[in-house]
């Protein structure tokens, strides 16, 4: 192998090494961006989990309120039905202000 061939091979190796160094730096930068993005995704996911937990609490409170309202409405319906029965009985028995015929 001549000195010129040896020089060309050495230049090739140095160029390849330089290209590897550039590629490694590019990969490092891409890895850093990926890590940053992953941290942002993890933070967003944690926020979504907190929001979901809060919404679950709100829905539970609303469900309890709806159940209380339903019970109150049922009580009111019962009382109204009782009042209607009393008024209907009162009218049917002739207690509506007119003498019974």
C-alpha cells in the first residue's frame, strides 16, 4: 500500500468519524426533545387525571342532590295526592257550600 493510498484511507476514516460525531449529536438533540415532550405529556396526563377526579366528585355531588330532590318530590306527590283525595271526598260528600240534594 502506497503512502497516498494510506493517506486516502486515513482521510476516509477521519471523515467517517466526523460524520458519526455529527450523527451522534443529532441523536442527542432528538433524544433531548423527546424527553422534553415526554415530560410535557406526563404533566398533561397528570392534569387530566386531576380534572377527571374533580369531575367524578362533582358528578357524585350532583347525583346525591338529584336523589334528595327525587325524595322530596315523592314526598310532595304523596302529600298532594292526600290533599286531592280529601278535597274530592269533601266535594263528593256535598261539603262544597251547597246543600246536598
